């Protein structure tokens, strides 16, 4: 990435003719000594991007292109003067300089490079202060020296890695310009990891290479990890340390400047173990320590308490979660990011497992005192979704009882017709009359279908049907047997909890006002707002698409409801800007919410609907869209 100093010189040079030093000095209004130094710096950058600067005595300097495609791409990515006109662009540039430079930088130098006033730069630095605060870092402002990022070396490296990844193409350019060793790391480290039984997600290979590149870059500039920063009972295995030592040895052999002491080897082990996924060849995977065992149990207990879904008996799910927790524990302890390329699809396809995973991860957030990212929730959701799919395969066929008042012949005919229409969904079908139903053992019965009213209570759902099925009745029963939601989600949305006049500049302001208004229109306990705010501290609730879905961190109200607030202007939430808030409160009474989580993503995550709701600010728009979705997808039977 070129700054304005080097870009100005690049604009002075030509590929077609030589340009004299005198001309360059006049155009840039800099001294010959300064120009020579900057030409050397520029030449090093061009050398990595398909060109070089050639000097000819008596004529001056000229650009010679060696790889037209690479150089053309480089020039296309480099923006002209005036690139840093906005606060966002200046902040991005300043942060890049502060992260990549290893010494103090003066505000005056930033003003010169960005052609901005000291006041403007000072305002931009406030945004950088806020950004660094998220990594427990700060800007050290030392008189006569300038600015320098201070804090934990571990957190500094994490900040640098996540920042460069966020820049995408520009980040790739920084990697090329500042960091070396990508081929060496790929050849030595990744091969060794595969050799020793570590299975890396393909999408994470470049990520771990970048983190190792940053470690090497910082080591070369004498910035080292302190052992105290890694002083956790992190569950690192001996195999992790051994593998890290072997990788460090290969890196040191490739470059003598890479000196790994014990803390740096342990840091490398953290990077490796935080990225791995289970492998049958990795022997430590079968050892479940007490911490992981307890965490998984607490996660499943939280799901049971909130959603009344008991996952304890699914041994495969528990095993999968415990194996997943080996690497996840490392990532949470050390605030490591692990991107999930399937996150959007998981939210849309497995919305109910995702909601349960988010609840389960509140246990991890409180235990490790960190926010569990959406990406990590997505991976836990995949584990739960697999459990659901297994359960569907093993329990999709139903045991039913048919109750008929007619004679034996008619009852048998009713049974035959029922079995013919729904054979794909049935396991065992029994027939009886109303009086015999009182004496019948219903422990393994899923549903009762009756052609007559049943006046007494039984512990199984009863559905009254016609003796002769029409096409509509057949469709209704099939949806029921396939476990489709039986009630509309409209019952969760009330007009008195739809707000369009909530004002605030922070999520705390907005949530306080929403909770206050809810308390006036619904039966909620005094600690309702406290529970909502606690959830915000331990879990990300913004979903992108201008939508946030906050809720109390545990069930607390007698009824399930959703309060909707459409804000006048978007406000920054956690990662995204938000203008529509769906505040969900789950009932303490055991309630099946699968229908809600199946239907709600169809409008909450729909960009066109959200924009329409922002524009119209109408409860009627919300209700009409939900009705249309339910009608189109036949959610109700």
C-alpha cells in the first residue's frame, strides 16, 4: 500500500521516458536527499509488483515493467491522490501505519502524508482508540515522540491479523509488501501439521499462514510474546507443543532471524491447536477432561431449560461437541477468530439449531468472559443440526391410535384408508372406540386421530378428523405427521409492542427505551431489562441486514412475545448497523418454538422486507408479510 509521498513520486515517473531528478524535486517540492531515499523505498515495492525503477546517468529515472499483468493490477488497486478524503479512509491508513511500524510516529508526519489538519487527524484518532479498545490495546501518546500502540503482544497480533483480513484485496497487498515466508510456511508448517494428524479447514489455511507471518514479522522487529500472556490452563496437549517445536525448527532453518523461545513455541502451539479439527489419527481426541465434559453438560442443560429440547440422550452429539470443544476452548481463551464460510446458509437452513446453539454458547461466554462470535455459534449449530437430522431418520415414523365410533367393519376400513394415505409416515396403527381409549397404554403413542369428540383428558395430542378424507384433510395430516408447525407465529407479535418512535444513539439507549415501553404493555418482571442487557454483554445479537434480535439471557416471562422497534436512523450495534430490532422473550412455560425459528428467518433476514418495514414503519406490513410466508409455505395445518 503506497502512502501519498510515494504515490506522488510514482505519478512523476514514466514508463516511456526518463525523468530527471530536478523535475521530480520541483514537482514534489522535496529535497534531492529525500527523493533518493523515497525512490529506494518505492523501488522495493515495485520490485514485488512486476516493475523496477531504472536510473541512467545524465537522464534520470524510468519505470521498466517486467510483468505487465502484475503491474497493471498493482496500479489498478492503488488509488489516486485524494484517496484519503474521508474519515474512514484516513482511519484505515493510520491504523495500517500504526500496526506495521515498529516505532513512534508523529501526528505532524501523518498530517503531511494525508494532507490533513492536526484537528482532523485528532478526530480520526478517536475512532482508532475505540477500535483498539476492543483488543485491550491503547494508543500511547508521548510528547515529542508521537503515537505507538501499546498493550499485550498477543492481543496486538490478533488485532493485526483480523484487521488485515478485513481489508481483503488491500490486505493481500500488505501481506505481499511487508510479510515474507508464505511459501515456506505453506511448505513446512502445513505439511507438518498434516503429517502429525492435524486436519485444517481449507478456508483456514491462509488464515493460519497469515498469523504465523505476523508472528515472524514481529519477531524480526524484536517484539516477543511474554510467557505470562500464555499462562492459562488451556488444555494444550503435549502433542501440540511437540508439533509446534518441529514447525519452529523448520522455520528457523529457513531463516536465522526466526528465533523461537519457549513462549513463542507455546504461541505457535496455540495457533495450531486453535485451528485444528478432530481426526481419527489424533490420539488425544479420545481423552475428555472434566472441564470440557462439564461445559458440554451445561450447554445442553441451557438448551433444555430454554427450548424444552432434551439432547442429553444423543451420545453422538455429546461426543461431537466434546471433540469440537478442544479447539474451541483454545480460541475462546485467546480471543482467536475462526471464520465460518457457511454461516449465512446455516442461519437460513438451520435456524432452530442456530437459536439453540446461541443459547448453548451463553454458557461459554460467561465461563470464558468473552463474546462468542456468530461464526463459532454456526459451528455448534451444525453439530445440533446433525443431531436433528439423525433424529428425523430414526423417529420419523409415528405410532398412532385411530378412534372410531362405527362398527368393526367401518373401523377397519378407516384404518386401511389411513394406512394407504399415510404409509410413509406410520410405524404402528391401532384402532379402538372411545370407551376402550381410557384403558389403553399410550406411552409410545404419538398422536390420536378421532372421528368423534373425546371429552376426557389423555396425555397425547388429539386431532379430530373426518371419516372420509378429502385432499385438504390429507394435506393437513401429512404436515402434522412430518412434524410441521401447527400454529401461526402471528400469536407472538402484538400491535401494542410495535414501536416506531424509539430514539437513541447507542444500543444501550435503544434497549432501555424498548424495555421501558414493553413493561408498560406486557407482564414482565422488574429484572427484564437487566436480563436483556446481560445477554448483550456475552453474545452478539446483530445479524446484519440492519437487524438485531436481542433477548433476555434466560426465559423470564410467562408468555413468549416479540417486540418490534423500527428506528429512525441506523445505529452501530456490535458488528453491524441496526435499524430494526426484534426483541424476543421466551416463556418460562415449556413451549415448542420450532415453528417460530423456522418461519422468522424468512422475514427477519430478508433484505427486501426489512427495507420495506424501515420505509413504511407499519405493523400491518409486518403482519401481512408473515401471513404471506405462512400461506406460501403452508406452515399451518
